């Protein structure tokens, strides 16, 4: 893979790391992304609660405060990708140009399937089989308008996230994959890169005409096989630069990572959980072949996002194990006189959900 040179700025760490990872499966490189695109899903609660607020009722941070946190994390320079909504990227990437002199790569969520329409007070969409939908377009991500000149394309993001949710229903899944095909063709023509997110099914047993127990016996294998099958017909020019999927456990993750060395496996963070959940997830995933982690709620819910990212980076790079990193993070909070959400003992616990695929 050829590293991309970005005009009037440093080489992006993403490009350099991807090149080394693809060239050497034993590379120690690990890519971290902060997913600050929650406004595409949660509405008011996307930005996180203010100190002392209630997660269900708020008050919540303002969008300006959310953007301030993005600015600080980009300035820190320890993540490789900052994933944002189209409107946030327009403000920070195009209007302010905060990525121009940074090694961090801006990225835009390019579709918002109905299973992430998570407005409070209802929640029905998340229980219904996912349907394809995209609010933004590639030119809007590249330059903030419906069409871009060649010169304008460099002003915005050149990387986007496309998300799939497959529910083991041929009609629904064909519609989802057709939307992905249309996006890929448009992206190839416009010189726009993407990474592919594949969620677990969100409505197995609730598809019309299927019994509640009529679902795959091995959900991890179901997802891995669909990733492999869906990309088998895609030529190099249209392929994602890496995957974003749930952590599938040691066995399936190792098999997927070894299946096609050009397809870099990345894991998503999921719910906030404990600090040990977050750090151990990165360590476990890396041990078994993943080379990317994209954390949204885990970073956004942290007591101190910059310190959390600092210790997350140390774990991802192999400089600290998960448990010492939790202890170090709590010491940093203490030194900065920031109240921790949990006691150290409670934050060292790994919750059952987080350990489900870890083998621990």
C-alpha cells in the first residue's frame, strides 16, 4: 500500500502504519480512532453528560464543548483517526483546518442505517431490522458542497466510514449490500477512501416470517463469513482500507486476520464499561490479530479524555499491560484532582459482556 501524501501537511500516521501493517503481519503498529460521530445516532445525549449529570436526563455537554474536546485530542496527536459527523467535519476540517498540520486523519460517517437512529423516548428503530440510509454524500465530506472541483477535494476529509448491518434475511441484506455497492462505485470515481463497519445483526428472530429461535448458531462466524463473502467480488480499487467489527474472540479473529493479510481487522469499542474493559479489549484484540480499535463511548465517557487516550495508546503500543494502565490512569486522575467514576478496585473489574469473547 502506497502512503498518501496530504497537501501542505505532514504524513498521516494512519497511512504510515497501514503500509507497515500490510507489509509485515508481525508489525507492532496499532491504529487508534476516536469516534466522535455519536450525533448521527443519539441526538442530545451524543455529547455526553456534564459533570454530575444523569445519563438519561442530562444536562449534556453542548456541541461546542464536544468540538472543543475533539480539538484537544487532535492537538494531543495520539489517535490516528478522528471520526466525525459530516457537520462536525465541515466545521473542524474545512472551516478551521485543524487537521492540516496534524498527523491525525479526519474521517466522516458516510451512512446512518436505521438501527443507529437512537433517539430517546422511543427506541423502536433499534429493534427493527436495519434499513440502508445515508444523510451525507461524498462531495459534502470532501468539500462541504454537492459537487467539488479537484482542488476543493483536499479541503475536507478523504476517508469515510460505511456501515452494514445484516440480519440473515435475503431481501433486507441485499438492499444493504446494494447501498454499499453504490457507495463503493461513487467513492472509487471520486478518489475517496473508506473503511467498512459491520455490526452484529440487530433484529434476528424479528424478521417477518421467521421464528424467534431461527438464527445463526455461531454469531461470530456468521459475521466473519459475511465480511469475507461480501468483499470477495470487490477489486482492489474499491476495497475498504480496514474493517471495523465487534471483537469476535481469539479463534475467529485470528482466522479472519490470517485469511487475507491485505484486509486489516479493526474492532469497535461498544458500551463504555469499566476502564479495564476498554484497555483489555485493545490488548486482547491485538494479541489475536486485530490492528485497529475505534472507541467512541469509551473515550467520551472518560473522566479525562486526554489521559484516557494517553494510557490507551500505551496499551495499544505494548508499553503497558491493561491492569497497570488502569492503575496509572487512576493515579493521573488523582494527581489532577479529578474524581473517578468508580473506585480503583471497581474499575479493575472486567464486566461479563466485555469478556464474552476474550477467552478470559
